[in-house]
C-alpha cells in the first residue's frame, strides 16, 4: 500500500484487499447497536482502490466509480466508507 501527504491537494491511494468469508457467525448485539461477528476468512487476489484528497469545501464527499460501480450504492452516511471517512475527519478537526 502506498500513501502520500495530502497537504498539497494530491490524491492518496491505498489498496483494500478483498476476502471471502468461509464461515460467518453473527453473535449477540453489542451496546453500540452493532453485532459481534466470528468469521473464518480467506484473502483473495482482488482489491478495491480507495483514494482520498483534500478539497476546498467543508465536510465529506464520496464518489463510487469503476467498472463494477452501480447506482444503487449510496454515497452518503449510509455507506460504511463514508462513515469511516467522516470518523477520520472528526478526529482530525481541532478542538
């Protein structure tokens, strides 16, 4: 994986490797509302490329693109990638 400093407005790109769940057990609900999971995973030779850069506006914007992207993938707070980006952005905010 390769990352770069985003201070100059350039893109930072990382590869997010894919996996196959050979076994997935959904456990009890946690206090945060999510469920615990127990899984047996196998890494495969596929990946997503995740790219990020600063923009002049405020907040977070998410775009889903590529050969297999479809219009039914949300680009707002319903998307886990958006939620991750928002959490990272909040951690970077001063004060």
